[in-house]
C-alpha cells in the first residue's frame, strides 16, 4: 500500500534475519550442523485510544455518517501502514445524539474506556467540555469552537478556523478580487441564518470590515431566526437588493431568497459544504457563482490530501457509498483525524510509545505542524488553538455541478 505522502514517518519494514551458525567439530569427530535460530516475535504495540464523541442516532446522525467514516478510515490507514511506530490506535465512539444532556456523560464514558484524547464535532460540545478538559488536563479536539471558548489557551483545540477569521478573510478577498468598488462603489452585503448555525461571528467581522472600509463594503445587516424556522420573509425583503449574501448553512434560505427576487451572489464558509441538499433541491442554478472560503480541498482537486482522500474512499468502500459521500465534504474529516493522529505520532516519537499519556499528547500539540505539497497548512502553538494556517477560495459552477478553486492556499489573517 502506498505510504502517506505528507511529512509523516514512513512505514518501517521489519526484515527478519536468520543467522546460520558455522559447523564445528564435536567429540568423537561427529559433525554437527546448526539449525536456523527461532525468529523473535514482533514487539508488542502500545494501544492509544481516540474517543469520538459523535452522533450516531440523533438529529445530526445523517450528516455525521461521512464524518465518522472519514475518522474511522484515517485510523485504519495509519494502523495498516504502521505510520505511528510502536503504536496501535483504537477508536471508541460515543453516541451523543446531539443532546446537550449527553455531553458530559459521553466525555466521562470515553475516558472510562481508556480514551487518551477525545474528538468532538457538535459546536455545543466545545463550550461544555472546555471546563472539564482543563480540570482533568485532558486534550479535546473540537471541529468547531468559538474564540471566547478557546482562549485563553487551555486543553481545548479546534481543528477548524474561527468563524471570525473566515468572515474577515472572505470579505477581504471579495472586496479586493471579486467586486470593483472603485467603479461600482461599496458592495452591499448581508446574511441570514438559523440562530444555531454559528455564523454570527462571521457576520460581526464583515460588519467590522465595512466600518473600517466603508468605500469597499456596506453592511446591510444579519437576520437570525430560530432553528427549524422557515420565516425568511423579513430577511428576503431586507437583503433582496444586496450584492452578496451569506445564507444559512442548511440552505433553507436559498430557495426563499431566489423566489423572492433576490439576485445577490451567495458567499459561504467551511460550514457550507454539504451539497446533497442542493442536489436534492435541484438548486445548483440558484447557487451558481457562489464563493466559498475553505480549509481543505474538494473532490475534483489534485494534490497530496485530495489524492489520499479519493484513494482511501475507493479502497475502503463500495461505489454506492463513494457516490453518496462525494455530495459533500464530510469525509474530508479524515484530515481532522490526521491532525490528532499526527500529534499522537509526535508524542510517541518524543517520549516513547509506552509513555504516551493525555498530557504527552497535549504537550506534543504545542509544536504540531502538518504540510501538504510542501506547504504548511496546519499548526498549533502555545498561543494558537485553531489548526488551519491557510485557506482557499472556491466557486460553485452550476454547469458542471462542481467546485473550482480560484486561489492558491493563502495565509489566514486573524481578524482584528
């Protein structure tokens, strides 16, 4: 099997050497012939356990299917290829059902079953587990978290960028590259989302950018409605004449906006990455030209990470599963899992496999870096708790029902 093409210790191939003892003369002149020695048994590997606090049967179970699949496949790949010498990684899953009442019990359940580090995906979990993680000195890696939860730095890490930074960098790129404010004046920008979408920090940063650069951007406003609500009339009317609009990341606003006469180009973040709904709604024409800021590639990209993702999903799964997974980016959670696996590898290399503890994993995270195609894309430090270092801009193409990368991987500028 081809080894992982990023900066990872390659698979160590163990060669058993059989020594033949030379023949020697014995008593009475009888010649004795030596036999091959018995090969020693391979060194026993140390088990390190990742706890996956996820949703298997709750309201988020369907979108989490590909996420969980990506995590399982990453662990399988590392184990099969011996990418962490001396270590066998075990994955234990807890069904949190996106139920806040199960947040703490799930954390304790995973620890009781030997978890050395825990990954979480539902946004509320980062908020709930920051306190226990710090108290227990136990590393937790969240897919999404807010600035006020991550800082000051503690035992909670995020494998995704802050929504604040995504909003700031996205609107800055739009102002400088997609909109001619010198000729047209400031672009009118607004947003509409469910109140649980987590997009409000992005809205706040775009508003701030508009205040600092009024000649480039005019912030029209953000409109939040309760989760599950479809009462978008007020938002549609207010944002109808915008040049750009950020819709909710469950896509419910898109159809209402277009039906209401809205002509704006849509903007999206890493959370706007499930296109199954778009296909089911036959809504590709409605998002044609939409611009996204993403931390990882899309299926049609080439390079070390997308090549690995495409290879593993075809190697480990049937074509029907591959076809379903390619309607979104959930399977790219494989790269989130790689972050944790690489930190475990670094810890094992530093203190020895038998000495890897939650504290050793935390310590190793302080100097973690991960590169693809010769470019450092992810890192942590004693003062940095979000891993992405670089992002890229993508555009939706309704004609091909595909996403096209418009930029190289540019450095993510922290929002002021």
